[in-house]
């Protein structure tokens, strides 16, 4: 069961790290829309807070650090955003890209919830909070399509 908890925490941390990376890459492309830039800052902080919570909770289950995305995944995220915004870097397009990534995170999070009913309550709590945070993010980003 402890391994199950570590796996969940690792996946949540990877998702939070990927979210922060994607938002950072997208933020670099926002030049005119101050409102959208503020939304991205807020969303970034939510991912960062989840990652901090994972790090704190991880200490209860291991003396190691949670897994993060590797350099290759980070590079692929950056490259994908660069390619998909080469001809269209409007707020609508940037919002769409973030929503696509966030939806993948929601799917993975819901799958983890459904497959890990025996996980520790504190681990299930952070997983639930992460999924709900992402669902809220999608609703926020929809306004910018």
C-alpha cells in the first residue's frame, strides 16, 4: 500500500510539474492580454501549491523526493507549444493548448482515483484536490477560447 501511495504522489507531482512547465512556456507568448497573463499566474501558483503539498506528504512515505517530469518530456512540451503556436499564438489558441493538456491530467487523475480506492486518505485527498483544481482550470480557460 505504501508503494501505491508513492506512485500516486509521483503521478500528481509529475502532472503538477508538467502544468507549471506548460504555463511557463505559454506565458512567454502572451504579450497583450494582461487579464490572461494574470489567469496563467494564478493557475501556475495552484500547480506549485499542489507540488509543495506532494513534497510535504511524500516525507510520510519515503525519504526520497517525488518524481518530476524528465528533461525529455519538458523539451517535448516546449517544442509542441512552439510548433502549435507558430502561426497562431492568440489567447484563444494558447488557452486551447492548455486545456488539452489539462484534460489529459484530469483523465489520468480520475483513473488514479478509480483504481486506488485503498490508498491512504491523505494521498486520496491531494489526488482529489489536484483533479478538482484541474477541472476548475478548464472552466477558467474556456472563457478565453
